[in-house]
């Protein structure tokens, strides 16, 4: 009997080793096919990888490495073609955190999974069914609970990990037309990041994640508008700064924000001035049609009739000059001079 048990143990170890080798071979094959631009064949191998990973038994370090390898591949495939297989593998990779003992590695894997799930949902929302959104919601909620249960000293890692999960959850609620819940969850993410970094949106911008920064600027702006906090104008200007600093990014959400600003016809005084200034910058950055010179002249006229508080005067000065610089880069010198004169009215 002891000999039989030893034999069984050896057999189990051999099986686990073969399973790991099988996964590694499939991952290597997928990577090779992607490099050769054979995307459909890569996705076919991905489907077979799903079965392999579901039956695999991995140790902590193996789970972390395999999980990250899979997420790296799916990150590339997300940009290439829609396939539900990508989302399935992302979630399976994220679930490998259950087999990881190291708390930092456990949280890092969930963070990466949540971020790539967010990108998948945003890019392919027109393909997804309500059941898919519900499924992602459930998994991300589970991730948040797991992250909160982990004992780890890295406060920033915990904050960003939960924020990525909440951002994905908010996106799913939004596509399910559950807007009040989306805003509630988004506020959790904003509050968590701002309490940790001072400004959660700027954290993404500084961390070279412009798309995530864009999502947070836009969603936090809409969220604060819903609770009628009109003092969050800086988020709008920071969105413009983000577009100006990253000229090659897609700016997917900019037009929606511009249209939102155009609908705020009830504004008067200083809020209207900020609204018009933000609209102007977005118009220029997104190459939208509009009478730039006329808007600049209106800003100059309005500037004589508003008295901003001291803490906003310098902001107006900075953003008016930033808009003038933007117009100068577009060779619209006729509109630059009045904006600079307008800016000087607010110079301390």
C-alpha cells in the first residue's frame, strides 16, 4: 500500500507537470501566432487553452506567472478582434489569484485582470449581452471582496486595484442602463483614489494610463453633475489637458462630453464662462466644427461681467492662456490676441 501511494503521488506530480507544460506550450504558440498576424488561429488555440487552465493545478508562483502571461496575450488580442474567448480567458486568469499565497502578487493579478476586462467591455460593448455584463459584474464584485480580505501594507496598490474593479462594475451598470448604481460605484472609486493619491484621475494621467484617466475624468464629471456639484470644473479642464498632452490617444469620450456641455443652456455668470471655455478647448482638440473667433469674442465680453473668487482667478488665467497656446498651434492668430487679453484680466 505505501508503494501504491508513492506511485500515485508520483503520477499526480507528473500529471501536474504535464499540465503546466501543456499550458506553457499553448501560451507560446498563441504568442507566436500573434506575432505572425495569424489572429484567428491564435484565438483557436485560446479556446483549447480554456479547457487546459480549467483542469490545471498550479502552485502560487506558477499561477501568478501563467495568469500574467495570459493577460499579456489577451491585452494584445483585445486590440485585434472581438472574441468572447478573450474575456473568458481574462476572467480565468484573474481567478488564479485563489491559488496564489503572496498577497501582493494576488492583488496585482486581480488588478490587471480588472483593467483589461474594463478595456474589453468598453471596446466591444455593442457585441455584449446583458448576461455577459452580469457575469463580469459578479466576478469584479468577488475581486473587490478578495482584495479587501487580503492583509497588505501597500495602500496604493489596494486602492488602484479596487478602483479598477469598480470602474469595470460602473461601466457594466451603465450599459445595463442602471445609471444610479453606476454613479454610486464610481463614487466609491473616485473617493478611494482621491483619499489615497489626492486626485484619482490625475493618478492615471501621471501613471501613463491616458485612457483610464479619460474614463475617470469623464465619469467623475458626470457623477458630480448628477449630484449638482458645479465646482468640479477642474476635472473638465484636466480632461482637455490630457488630450493636449497625449495627441495620439483616441479621445473616444470627448465628443459625448462636448455634447453634454452644449446642453447646459441654463447656466449663467461664471459657470457659463467655464462651460464656454471648456467647450472651446474640446472643440479645438477634437477638430469639431464651430465659430472659434465668435466664441473667443464672447469670452472677452463675458469676462468684464464676472467676478470669480480668488482661488479661481488664477485657474482662469492658466486655462485661457492654454487655450490661446492651442489656437496658436492651429495658426489661428486672429483668436489668440483677444484670449490673451481676456486672460490678463484674471492675472493676480
